[in-house]
């Protein structure tokens, strides 16, 4: 774990190295993904079956390519009541939050008499990727499927790896609850390629969303343009800003909530209290030993974790903006949390106050947990209804409106050396 002090003369150089540290896919991953994508494009189902047998250890012809809706419904009905209630609560809150994101169409006529506007329509089909390797996440089903449903997507296709042919019943239950239309037992880069190009069994989709490992992320990067994507997601990350009035146990648990995801995850603490920084670091070490995910959490914390001591919490703001973190916790009293929030420009999702751990946002709060990583919050946003919709603009001119604005169009077209453009307007103006 890296410990930095903002008063150290070497701080700027050390912090720059922290910001620029690369934790994502390397050239070998990109090369492997190109091979897989080409195979699925050219060979279709045969390539999917071969990669699934090699990487997930089961034969799709024996275990079945598709998981039927009846199996998902059964998984939902067989959940213990408390878990079913928790999943239902999460679904209701996520659906309600995203329903309010649906944009309104615009249709207006300006002073020149030109009618103009824009209409929003959903894509015809969307594919969602749900991890199933290191861990299976029913929350990812809800976070990807429910915004698509809110957008009005008619065909919602889910792909998920099923190592050994087994699938997590919670994932099936979540798929039932979210209204997934098709569910396939495939994962990895090959699943993204199948959604993009289509195969004999799987029809292609228009947009692919959802988190995955380095191969999944790289496949989305390579296939963008063949299919729309939400973002290229990298390893998970959290920045926690906390003063010395916090309980070190709470903050240590918050940091570990991301470290336990993957050895490449990153957790960073900013505080203005050096003694508190030491207390949190010691508590992290103590808590790691109690986790079933200790091996992963230890690797992530030791390799990518950091504690940064600043003179004031306000001093953390420009440093946070340089990191542009996926998750940002502002664990301080309400007015200060609000002031810091107002000052921060770049973060995927922000959690305000001492009683708002990032983990609550992963499950039941409502806003989406599919967020930009790897400093991409500088220019990207979390998954939303808009990722499953597209906007079409429109214009309508009557003779008077064209007479008002057409001469300027003719002049500009002629200046650009495009006479056919100019003529198409000029003829209508009687020239």
C-alpha cells in the first residue's frame, strides 16, 4: 500500500505515478480477442461451442445453449423469501430511478417559421453481459436490464458464462424479475462477438452493455462501430475522502469493498488527519484476514491501494479530479460533503455523508452501478436509459421559412464549393 503526504517535496511526482499507473488489458489480451472475434464472425456457433468447451469446461450441445424463461421463473419462486424481497426492493428502486431518465421529444417552430426538433426512440435489440466467472452478480442483471426496459427495448438478450455448465440461481431469478427475453450460456469475448455479428442461433443486437473481465472489455472496444456499447470498463476503483471523526472500521470496510472485486482493483483514501490515516491502514490489514475474499483483497490493496494525507479536505478536490474515480465517497458532515461535491468535477458516482457507503449503491439505492473507470469519468457517464436510445432530429420548412433562411444556405454552399447543394436550395427559392 502506498502512503503519500501532500507536504512531501516528492508528492507531485509520486501522485502523478499513481494517477498514470496502468491496471488494464495488455497487448496479449488485445491479440487474443482479435483471434476470438474473427473466429466467431467467420465460424459462428461452431466457434462459440469450441471456446465455451475450452474456457468454461462444458459442451453447449449437452448442457444447452439457451436458458429458458421457465428455469428463470423457477429460480425466482424458489428463492428464500428474505432474498426475494431484497431483490424485489432493488428492482423497484432501480426501475423507478431510471424511468425518470426517459427524455422528452422536442417539436417547436422558431421565429423564421422553421419547424424543428428531435425525437427519441429505443434501439430494437440490446445485449447485456453478466459476469459469471470469479463471481456472479444478480445486481448486474438488474442494473443493465431495467434501464433497457425503461427505454422501451423490445428484445433484451442476456449472455453469461456458466463454468462447468452451472449458473447462479440468483442470476436466473434476477433475469426473470427484470424481464429478460433471451438468455444464453456463453461468456467472454466470444459472447460479445456473437451479440455484435450474430450466429446461426443468436440474432445480433444493436447495443451491448455490462461489465466483464479484460477480454470482455477489449472485445467491446474492438467491436464498437459494429455494435453500440455503453463504455469500456476496467478494474473497479474507489476514492474515499474522510476526516478524523469517522470510525476507522467503517472506512476500512469501504476501501475493501472494492479491493475484494479483483486483484487489479484500486482503493484510495484521502484524509486531513495523519493519525486517522494510520488507524485506517492498520484496520484494513486486520479486516482483510476476516474476509473470504482475503487473497484477492490483499493483492489489490498491497499493489494498488493508497492513503493520501492532505492539509485540508479541500486540497483533495483537484487530486480527485485528476483520478476521475469510478466511485467517490465523501464521508464527512452534510454541509462539508455538499461543498466538496459541488467542487468535484470528475467522478462516476458520488456518495454523500458518513452513512452512505458505496456498497449501498451497488444494490438498492437506485442510480446505476455500471460506471466509467480508468479516469474515463472525465468524459463518460454511468449507464443510463440513454444508452439504449437514439435521437433523430427533424426539420420542416414551408415556402416562407425557406425564403427566410435559404439564401444564407446558398451563400455558404457556394463558398464551400458545393454547387449542387446551393442549387437544391436556390431552385426552391425561384432562382
